[in-house]
C-alpha cells in the first residue's frame, strides 16, 4: 500500500498548474520600517532592503511576498473557521469537535466507482504503469479526502453567511500593472475589476486556463475586463516567441482573439508556416500578416512585455493580476471568483 500512496503523491505533485522555467527557491521575506543596519550615522531601513531586493530580484521577492501572504491567509482562514464552528457548536449545545464531525458528515457526498475510474483515466500518464484495480483503493481515499475537505469548506461558508459577521482586513500584495491602450482586451476600461494575463501560446496550462477566464467573463459581464500580455517562456517553448509576434500581427488587423484561439487549439504546430496558415483561416489579410511576421515587427513589443512581467515578479505562465493581485497557474474558477468577489466588495 505504501507504493500506492507514493504514486498518489507523485500524481499530486505532477498535476502542476503552470508552465515555469527553472527557478531557485525564494529566500525569506522581510518587511517593515525597522532599521536593519547603521553605517556611521546613516541608518539602512528594511524598506531600503526591500526596494533593492525588488530591483535586483523581482521574481524572487514577489514569490516570497506571495508565500508569506498565502501562509498568513491560510492561518487566518483556519482561525476564523475554528471561531465560527466554536460559536455554532456552543449554540447547539455540542462539543466543538463532535459538532464539526456531524456537520461535515451531513454534507459529505459518497465517492462513486465512476469518479474513481474517471480520475484514473484523466491522470493515467502519472500512474507509472499501475492499472485501475491496483490504484483504486488509494485513488478512492484521495477523492474521499477531497470530498471531506469540500464538505468542511461548505460548512464554514454557510457559517460565514449565517453566523457572526466576518470582515477581512489582511490584504494581498498588490502590483501596479500598466495597461496600454492597444493591449488586446475584452471588456470596458471602466470595469471595476481588471485581469491582466501574462501568457504563452505554447504553454498547455495557459490553454487550460482559457475556458476558466471565459467563464469569468460570462459570469461577471461588464464588471470585469481581461487584458492579454505576452510572456513567452523561450527556454522551454521554442515556438512561443514567434507565436507572440504573430498574435500582435493579428491585433493590428483587429482579430487578436480569433487568432489567439486558433493558436491555442494548435499548440503543437506553431512554426511560421503554420502561423501564416492560421492567419488565412481566421480571415486576416494574408499578405499584410506575412509581411508583419517575417519582418519581426513586434519583436521589441514582445520583449518589452516580458520585461514588464519580469519586473512584476512573473516567472511562470499563466500569471494573472486581478486588480494588481497575483494569481499564478491554471487555477480553478473558484480561485478567480473569490478574488473578484472580494475586489467588487471593496469597490462598493
């Protein structure tokens, strides 16, 4: 059974959310206005350290700040959940632990054989040759743990609505993300929430997050705006840079999003000859597009956007900034909705 659990651990690790070039682990994060050192009568503050750190290693600093925030947010959610459950248990005249167990059990949904089989098929490449019969017990336990976690989250969410008022003051790190007037965008510039996506046409996780972003646009309508920025990871995606140039050539003709969809639908064939074919298929003026692509007219624009992303701490794709709050990877819809709802509440 231990070998099965190791396989499950491998599955979980390999189900990554983002395309990422090799990177070092970020160092610890510092902050505040305290004095870090003195040279003669000159004080060096922690704020100065952070500014120098941001200048010399922006991706490392952004990752470290995000890790600190996420750790604090998880701890905060845990404390809030404990307090809400304690209040509800006391009101019901029950022991806190027994109350939580009973309420979670009431919300649990049984894991079916069909779910186990579907999960196995979706992740068969990570099963290291083990068949469904061998993997079923471990997969079922994993899915049951996921269901239990979902039931617990549902309980806490209900208590947040019906119980004591919960007001979050802790804010996430925010970044000033510049949006040019001609950046490809869906939605109005006056929308209260702007999502700026740094993405790579050859990245499979960027393709995976696309339906999620379209679901966001459908759900929130004119309250959100989605902006595209190029961030081709050339160290692992050799066709991505030219594909980014091609997208900008399509933008010139007002057909960025149509062309964008064709490239994501054909990620295994992004060489120049295919890029030109997709342009013709999408109804672009072929001669003008081909001239634009062959001349590398937008290479500097793509490089500039890579620089923008790097300065903001982007090191993997997709990376989305929601009103300046970074969300990395092909996160589920719920992760986007949570931040968007929070931003809309702040706007009100």
